[in-house]
C-alpha cells in the first residue's frame, strides 16, 4: 500500500486496458448512432462494406492509440 502512495506502483497501464476494451466494445454502437442520426439507410451492400472498413480502421486507430500509452508506461518502468 505504501508503494501506491509513493507512486512506485503505476495503475494507469491497468486502467488503459479497461479503457481499450470499453472503447472497442462501444465503438460499433457509436458508429451506428451517428449513421442513424444522419438518416443514413444501411441497406446497400456497398454502404455496409464501407462501414465495415471504417469500423476496422477506427478499431485499428483505437488500438494504436492505447498501445502508445502502454509503451510509454512500460518505458517508465524500464527507466526506473
């Protein structure tokens, strides 16, 4: 417990994992919400394909964003 208050133990890498999972699960719902808000009908196969590509790109960018912070905090552990 003392290491927690002396900041010898970092909790942020563990929090980032939960943030990543939350974002990865909620992202499809956000995309559908904005598609419906713009009154976009998702009937054509071409639009479904484009939405799938957009979803995969968003997931990849979200993963890279979270990995950046994980690497940053692992570098902090190495430097100590």
